[in-house]
C-alpha cells in the first residue's frame, strides 16, 4: 500500500488554532486547507496539515481502530480537520474541539 494524502479546502473558513503552548493564533486571511497524510502500509492518517495564509500547523493523529483517541501539536483540534476525518469515516469526539 502506497502512502496517500487527502486534501480539502474550506474557502470561507478562517483558521483558529490554539498552539500546544496555549498561544491563540488566528489567520488574517480566509481559506483553510487540510491535508491528511497516511504512512505506507497503514490505513489511518498519521498527521494532518492545516494551512491558512501564513499560518501552518502539523498535528499528529492517533487512532484506536476508527476512533481518534489522541492528537499532538495543538491544544485543540481545528474543526476543519475533524470534518475531513468524519467524512473519511472516523469517529472524532466533540471534546477535542474548542
């Protein structure tokens, strides 16, 4: 199995990130691009990139089957990443969002 990516663009959204340090980052431009990456020989995404204007975040993802149980790289999971994961059939708890 080859590594794969899934990309989705949210043209009307504005990035809202809370870094793991607690710093709040808000992009000044609209449009959020989410890219999910999967490692070779794995089916679940290992990380997600979020890009908006000059804001960038890479968030590691950990799954138990189809359920997201942990992430790292941000204090809260951006809703756009949750939307892409849910569309792909993964369970994402509301507790991960701000």
